[in-house]
C-alpha cells in the first residue's frame, strides 16, 4: 500500500481534477494578460507630473549662482565690502604692479593726486586696471572704495558726500 501511494497522483477526486485543469488554463492566460498590460500601459504616475511646467521644474539645475549685490542695485555696498570683494583681487597681492593695500610706500606718491585724481584713475582705468576696475559700481561706490584704500595706506581722504 505504501508503494502504491508513492506512485499515485496527488489528484484523487474529480473535483481536484477539474480544479487542476482550470488552473492550467487560467494561470498562463492571467500571466499573459499581466505581461501585456505591463508592456502596453503607460506609467500610471500622477497625470499632472507630466505637465510641461512640472517637467521643467524637475529639470532645473541644482543651484544657481548670482553675481552682484544681494539686495539688488539699490543697496549700495559698503566701501569695505567693495574693496574686499573687488579691489582686493589685484590690490591685496599687488598684481600687475597694483599698489598693495596698506602699503604706505607704494601709496605715498599716488596719494598726492587727491581723491579726485585717484578716482579719475579708477573711473578711466590706469595701467593694468580696467576702467571702473571692471565693475559697474557707481562713482560714489568707487570713491568710497578709493577713500577706504587710501586711508588704509596712510592717506587722510574724506568720504565724499553721497549724492
Ligand atoms: C584688475 C586688477 C585691479 C582691480 C580689480 C583694481 N585695481 Fe586698482 N590698480 C590696479 C593697477 C595695476 C594699478 C596701478 C596702475 C598704474 O599705476 O599703472 C591700480 C591703481 C589704483 C589706484 C591708484 C591710481 C593712481 O592714479 O595712481 C587706485 C586709487 C586704485 N587702483 C583703486 C582701485 C579700486 C578702488 C578698486 C576697486 C573698485 C581697484 N583699484 C581695483 C589694478 C586693479
């Protein structure tokens, strides 16, 4: 009896046979239906996610760099900021013979030009220094920077009255 069991099918009743036959049809058909759906269906993500605005928002670069004054053109920079951020690029290391910051010997002969003369050099450019030192700063801002630089190097210039 035990031997006979080993070789017998696990289908023992007509109901089991019917179930197996049905499953033999249904399982492959269901698989095919699901596979076809997988291939044919579009991604079912939120429909608005594919809107042009949403797509371009996702395509934005990770960061933006903005140059210039943070507060817009209206916010004038302090003279110290201008010198540190713009003028120091050349003047702290003395690039291309720029008179170094706080170098009294280098500034002494130039200080004789007075604020007007020095400002003129900056506005028009001099030697390797481009006009307006390559910036779009206003005359007032440039004058303030000149005063700050000159006074660091032993000058005694007065900040001009703001217009
Ligand atoms: C690109 C480099 C560079 C930058 C930026 C720069 N300078 Fe100069 N600057 C020079 C050089 C070079 C000289 C020397 C020019 C010469 O005498 O031939 C000079 C000279 C000067 C002088 C003396 C001018 C004279 O008549 O003797 C002043 C004042 C001055 N710079 C102010 C400034 C101020 C203010 C800024 C910032 C707003 C600035 N510079 C930014 C390169 C630079």
